């Protein structure tokens, strides 16, 4: 029988956002209402949601599936917004898609303990998330093939 | 069990395991899983104890000190979790930085700049057609 693990995905998202703030020299805000909606949608999809955390089975397929669900809802509902761009910086158009890819990869790295995903694919994949049509299932297939 | 050992013992999953198998609750008694011979005798005992414990607990006045301790423990747990998650995400970004090739941040900036320039160029063309 598979065990379970707790994924503090909101905390991971906040840490990833903080990293994006410093790497791109921007001020990014997180819309808590959208975070709540994402949490509700995870609960609707059958995940054991408990406040800011979600309990997921520890099998690779379940963890990758969960990471894909989160990434899908972040790129779709876009909880991040850039509220200030210093004159020396440039606005990043696909900041939510970058956060989605990084969050999914961070979950795989910390929970599945595998990450063969080449960092050079982060930007093109984020661009594809913005331009093309992806479902949580197609995202999971891609994430599994590229990461595990 | 093998999947649990795969996890880091310091990971937040330890909290989930402890929630799922909380042995501290009054109803829990390992004798529930004992042999069938003394099943009737054993199963009645913990229920009686449990009711007695609950009655005793409900009569006892609430202890402000224990509430304070509980709050401190919760704060400590929350702080530890935050620090641990931040450390794990930092390790992930360090892993990305250690990979050979161009940095993902530079590539994302270049891709973004290219996109912005293409949009500007398209916009200028549209305006020139309009005029």
C-alpha cells in the first residue's frame, strides 16, 4: 500500500515567486483569492486538501499528476501579477507560466528526488504553456517524460 | 512502507504519517489487533476506558499553560515547515544553476525580450497600414 506525503504547494509557490522577484528584479504580487480557487479546484479533483497543504500518495505517478494539476491551474488562473518594474528591468510576459513550470519541477525535485529536466527547456516550455493548449493530463505526460 | 523510507525523514511527510496513525487518541489500543480468542474481552475494555477518560477530561478545568504550550508547538512546527520548504526550493534552484549550459534566467529574459520586440514590430506595422 502506498504511503502519503504532504505537499506545501502554497509555500513552494511563495518561495518560487520570491526567487522570480530577485532573479528578474521585479515586484510580484500573489492574488490570495485565486490561490483559494486553485485549492478549491484541487479539492474538487479529489485531492486531500488541508489548509495550505495537500496530502498526496507517494507513488511517482501520483506526485507527477499532482504537480501537473497545480501547474495547469497556475497557468490557467494566473495568480501572479507584476506590480512594479524598475526602469532597469523588463516586464516578463509569461511570469505565471514560468512559476507553473518551476513549481512542478520543484515538487518533482523535492518529492520524487529526480530531475533530469534540462533548465534550458524552462523558457520554451513556459512559452508553450502560454501559447498552446495543454490539459493536466498532457502536462503530466510531458513532465514525466522530461523529468523522471 | 518502502515508499515511506524513500522520503527524507526530515521532510513534511513525517507530519502526514503521524496524523494518519495518531496513537495518542483515547480510542487507539493495539489490543484491537490481537488474536480472536480474547477479542470480546479486549474490545470492551478500551471503550469503557475511553468514555471514562472523556468524562474525566470534560470535568477538568482548562489549563492556560497547556494552551500556551500548544500554541508554541504549533508556531514552532509552522516555522520549521516554512524553513524546510524554503531550503528544499533553494536546493532545487541551486541544482538548476549547477547544470551546464546557459542559465535558465538568461534564456527566459532573451525569450521574453524577443517576444516583446515582435509584438512592438507587429504593432508598428499595423499602425503604418492603418495610416
